[in-house]
C-alpha cells in the first residue's frame, strides 16, 4: 500500500512517510478508501505541493472511533455524538455480525440489570450483584444507559436487533453496513422515546 500511495503522488512534492502511514492506518488497509483519500488530497493540492497540515484536517479518521463508542452513544441517546461517530466510523462487512453481537450483549446486560435492580432497589448494589460482572470502566456508561431505558423499550430494542440480523442473513447481505447504521439510528430514537 505504501508503494501504491507513493506511485499515485509521483508528481507531487512534500509527501512524507508520516502522510503515507496515516493514509494506510486510517483506511484499515482498504485500497478503495485509500484511493478516495488520494483523490481528495490531489484536489486540494493543484500546485502539486503537499501541505501536511491541510491533509491532517481532511483525512477521514474512520478508525479512531470503534463500534463500542458508537453503540454507547446510541444507547445513551446522545444524538450529537452518534451523528459525529456515524460519520467517522467505517464498519466492514465482515464485522457486522460482531457489531450486532456487541449491541445485543449490551442490551441483554441492561435487561439483566433492570431485573436485578427490581430485586435490590439500589443501582450500585444491582451492578455489583450482576453476573457476569461489569468491568469497572464500563460502569458509568452502563449507569447512564440504565437511566435512559426501561424493560419495555429494551424488549423492543432486542427484537429490532434480532429482526435486523435475520434481514442481514437472508436478504440484504450487500447492504449490511448500511443496515447496521440504520439500526443504530432506530435504537437511538427508541432510547429517546417516552414509551
């Protein structure tokens, strides 16, 4: 990929290894993404002199946001962060079922926590009594999500995830990345609904 990038910028000056590395890293080693980024850079540098400061601001940092961040802002009902993250994340088709599993697992944790809370009547105690244990770093996020959801909405969310998985496996496998982003928007709306 480094050679590919260097060949595309043969007529340009100022192409440093830092730019090449950033293009490769941010693309997830996807030649199509790199090609799009190269076209973008070329259009901003008609004088054929590459300015790194300009490039740093326009290169997509698609891999700086992971799916867990996307899932969490969706389930928190944080529209601003969700919108920003949806634009900055690239979900590969081979990762969509892993993403669905992560989403389903978090919804199940919230369902189990709601049930445990009904027994314990104390959120801290319910979190500590929950099995499997919640990682200490995830507790603040899960507590925020807990406040946003009730059991009825969580049941609907789980049903949406299952229906989406069925669609992805049977009908629309060429559009799985779009379908999962649509699911996240749907769950965000459900998180902010009053029902």
